[in-house]
């Protein structure tokens, strides 16, 4: 099986450096369409689907390999090995921010910067750490997902998107959630929401932009401040926006924040 078919890899743009875009849970690469084209004149751009999502090869989904985010990080490094040219800027959304983080730890020489859109190293509150959810919240979320995946998707996806006044985006995320294979989605949800990568943060020294929304159900601002304190060479930028997907609901603001970060980082 080729890497291209496994991850439905698409390459565009021109440039001596590469910018790679990785989507979040329940999503696929098409959700970068508002942001990625702005960088295609200066970068070789790569978009792909995580195995189990979008138009990836579902037959490649291995519950052991993808029982942690390390399996996805290994896939990312294989994609870069085959398709990237020059230094790499990684742009990840939600759970993919931690996939990218793990890849920068495994192969720091490949990356010059990472952009984390709505990141969270741990979703569960733990002592002084505010992840946004109690363990009981997450257990209930997963139980509801097990009982009625389509109903869970239809109720949760609009809340995750936020974007009041943009009902088409709420509907798009709902449709995306509902298209996923329920068995794979349930497994990936457990890997995502029960993961804890706080201990990995100090190990990634690649310059990082933490891009958050001012009102995010999934990743509250406390998470962004925690990341800034524990992730070396990091910058926090908060966009005045409701929801977890600013690359879709606030693409212009997201693009400006990334451009400013890259101008200061890629000198």
C-alpha cells in the first residue's frame, strides 16, 4: 500500500519549504480549503487524511498501531519523507496538534515551525490543570457515542464548530462526523479524549504558535496558557471567535496570525 493512497495525500503550491496541514477528529483535509491556498504561492503544501478519516484507506486502520497518537505521528513522518521538500512548517488542528508535536520530537531536524490550531495536551481536568472536562464528562461522552453515534454527532458537532451566524459550517461539520465509520470513530475518540501528552511538551523545541479561540468548548483558554508555559519557544495568539475551528469560521484572522508568526520565525 502506498503512502499516497493510505492517507489520500494531495500536494500543491510552489516553494523550497513545505507546509503540511493535518485535520482534527471527525474532519478531513477539505476543511483546510479556506486557509491552505493563501500559502501555496510560497510553500509546497501537503494535505492528507488521517487513516480512518476522509478518503483514507480504511483497510489500513490498525487498532493497535492507532491505539495511541504515535501511530499517526509515524504516518506523518512517512508522508514528509515522500512528499516534502526543504524545511517543514506543520499546521495541525485539535488532536493533530499533538500528532505533530510527537513528530517534532521524533524528527526535530525536519521541522522549522509548528502551528497548533485549538490544541490540547489533555482534555481531562487534573488537580490544578484545567483541561475543560471531568473524567465523568468524558466517560459520558464516550458512552453516548457508543449508544447512538449518529445522534451524538448531530448534537455535538454544531457545538464544536460554534460559528454563530454560519449555519453552513455547523452543518458541514455534522455531515463530516456522520460520514465517518462509527467503529473507527469510537476507537479514535477514546484515543483522542483519553490521551495525555503534557509530559511531552518540554521535549518539543520547534518554534510553535498556539492559536486559540476566545470561546472554545473543547480547548478553553486555560489550556492555551498552560501550553505557553510548558512548550519551549511558543507564542500564544487568541482569536476573538466562538468555536473550535477558526481555520474555517475565522480564516482571515487565522491566516494573519500565522503570517505574523512565520515572519518572526522564518528569518
